[in-house]
């Protein structure tokens, strides 16, 4: 399989999908990957840093990723 788009193109596709379908970045990425038959394990190198950060924040809010330790209150 060959990837026929750039990082900017793919990130733009995700942004447009989110806007048009009023969905999360995670859902948009999954839908586009399934539609284009792209494997999920290679897609991170085709995502821009802002998109990766949005997906990471969504993952944290859904408890799919660990929360950062800097948000915890220190207890003695």
C-alpha cells in the first residue's frame, strides 16, 4: 500500500471531517483510515503536531491514556 498524501493533506482531511461531521478527532481519524484502508499503526507519522495533541487530549479525557502527573495534587 502506498500513501498518496502529505502530512498537511491528511491533517486537513481530519480537520474538515471533524467540522463537517461534528465528531471527535479520534473518530475522524478512524473513519478516514478505514475509508482509505490505512493501517492505524502507521498513521501517527502522517498527523500534524496540533492534530496529535488534540487526539491525545481526547484520549486523556476518555481515560484511554494516562493523565499527566503534573495535574495531581501533592500530598504529604
